[in-house]
C-alpha cells in the first residue's frame, strides 16, 4: 500500500469509528484512487457502504476485492449482507457459506457472526417460499369461494324467476332463498375447514427439538461438531469457547479443537428442519 493510500485509509478508519460513514466512504475512495490494487481498501469501503445500506455499491466493492484476493473472507461476508439487503437469499447463502469456509480454514474468530448470517439467509429463503405457498393457497381458496358464491347467486336468480312467472309464492320463494344461503354458507365453512386441515403447520406449536439446539448459544446449529464424549455443539461457538478454555462446557473435561469431528447426520437434520421451518432461526 502506498504511503498516501495508507494515510487516507487510517483517516477513513477514524471517521468510521466515529460513526461518520459517509466521510469514511469518501476517504476510502480517495485511498483506492491512490492504490487501486489493495483489496483491504475495497473491503473497508464496502463496510462503510454496508453501514450506509448502499447495497449495489457494496456488491461492486466486494467483487473487486475478491478479484484481487480470491479467498477474501470479509468481502464474501459483506457481499452476503448486501445480497440479503437486496432480498437475494440464495446468493447471500452462497456468499456466506464461502465466507464461513474461509473462516474455518484460516482459524478466524468471526465464525459465530458468519453462522448467524448463514441462518439469516436460510430464513429469508424459507420466508420467500412460505410467502409464495400462502399466496397460492389463498388464491385457490378465494377462487373456490368465488365459485360457490356464483353458484349461490344463480340458484337465487332461478328461484326469483320462478316467483316472477308464478310457479312459487312469496313465502316459498323466501324460504328457498334462505335455504340456499344457509347451504352455501355451510359449504364455505366446510371448505375453509378442509384448507385448515391441509395446512396443520399454521395451527401446530412452533418448537425446535432439543437435539438441534447448541448448548452454548441456545440457538439452532448450523455446523454441528461432535466431541469425544458424544456431545454436539455448533462449530463456531465451541471454537470460540475453546479459545478461552480448553474444556468441554458441560463436562469440564479437557477438550481441544483436534478432538472435534463433524456431525454430518445432525447437520443434515438441522438443514432439513430449517428448510421447512425458517422461523426456527429466531427461536
């Protein structure tokens, strides 16, 4: 990094830490003009733009940073945040998973934050699917209700025509119309009951099975690992704990990072549960 770019970067960091993200963005831009081949400058500006919620510009900076440094954890992390901001959960999940992979490879301490971002992206994917499912369900229910209403109106019109030509008297016509309205109402109630039974998830209590919950963060796990005594933890949270104390949080027995093994079956169970129950991310 050139001396001029370094001075501008440090000044930008001061403004950023003071909460003046717009000024920080401008200074990082000047630093990039002085040295356009340093990925740190692009990720610094991307972070300032994350704070400004200028998502398209964040993406542009992250793409440039990744071109200069392919295994750039921060760039993928900010990229995922911008993609979430733009409501692109599939792309965000891909970026966040890449950031997590780099984090695990480099031993960076940001694993918990990235795991939370991964779960957020998964939740947004579920919300998009759930919104579409409910829209389709409601559209179908409305269409069927409309058809029942049209049938009701036709039957009433037929009764009124019979009354006009003298086939039935006023009292009989009124009684038949009342019966048609009652039967139509009953059909609509029955239809709604059938739809309610077809979607029991709407009525069922929302609970996450205990075996999917991390015993440190008490959140659903993203990347569970197994200890030598058979206890499972989320990888990011147990690694964070081991940096403070090389003991199992529950048993207090000695535990090192080398003792951890991926719990693939539990990870699949967590993924499948979130796939169907995106609300579990905020459980």
